[in-house]
C-alpha cells in the first residue's frame, strides 16, 4: 500500500501517506499491547496475584482486558475499512486519469490532422501558380497564414 500511495499525485499522496502512518502506528500500539497482555497472562506471578486477590478482582480484570481487546479489534477493523475505501478511491481516480489522457490524445490527433489539412490547403494555390503561371490565391493564403495556418515543427 505504501508503494501504491507514493506513486500517486502529490495532493492525494500526502493524505494517503498520513492515513497509512496513522494505521501503522495503531497497529504497532495494538501489537505492543497484545504482547504486554500475553506476557502478563503467561507470567505465573501475575496469575498468582490475581488468584490471591479474589475471584471478583480476577473477573473484573478479565472483563476489563476483554473490553480493551474488543475495542482494539474494532479500531483495527475500522482502519482496515478505511484502507479499503482509500484503495477503491485511488483505483477510481486512476481510471478517470486514464480516460482523460485517452481523450486528450484523441483531441491532439484531431488537432494535428486539422493542422495538416490547413497546411495542405495553403499549398494548393502555390501549386496552381506553378502549373498555370497565375497566382490567384495570394491574398487568401496570406490571410490564412496570419491566422496561424503555418505548420509548427
């Protein structure tokens, strides 16, 4: 995801990278909390303390841990949903960009063809002059050339 986000346009990239950093931070926090809880549960001394303090305390600690775990799982699921939505938005944006580029390419081709046609039409009076010895389209040719009928290379 990180590589995909970095290849996007700067305005979209900044937003997605910030969200990605946030999600990575959340994930690291959850992992460290999970390790802490797992080590606390595996620690025999901690278990003995819980048993000695009474069953009511053990139940409340267990319920507290379960509640925190459920909250963490919910946050992780929400983060996953946000990442999926961001990816969907990114793909839609990419499709739109490809479509726009294709349209621009077609428009460029049309403009080049029109430019070539105008250039060829400007040459016709000159070629007639060579054949007939008369040059009747001189004024028209000059008018078209002033309007930008020259072929740009």
